[in-house]
């Protein structure tokens, strides 16, 4: 039976000012991993300073599509993408 937990797309602000997007089933735990230097290679070099936001998706595939989609957007549209349920990846 598949896991019914939602997957989340999250957006972090890093110490260097860049924004980092990722997916996880537990955003708080993943943020702590990034902050402790145990996350992605990028966040090991550029630790996060805050969580900008997150958005739930029904499964990993949908969250991964959303992660790809948000990475294609200009920075000024990324936060809106997280907040707008009507804005879904194709």
C-alpha cells in the first residue's frame, strides 16, 4: 500500500542570498539536515538562513515536477508559485 503522506516542495534562502528548492515529506527535518551540513551539496557550501515557504503535493512525482517547474521560474515568481494552488506544473 502506497504511503499517504504528502510530499512538499520547499524554498530556502541561503546565506549567500540564493534560493534553493527541494522536496521532502518532512520539511522541518530536511531544513535541519541542510542547516547541519547534511543536506544537498549546494546547502553544505551555502547553508540556509530561513525557510521561505512550502507547498504540499499528493505524491513524490507531483512534487518533483513542481520542483523542476519552480526552478524554471524567475526569482520574483517563485514565492507566488508556492502560494497559488491553481499554478500547477504540467
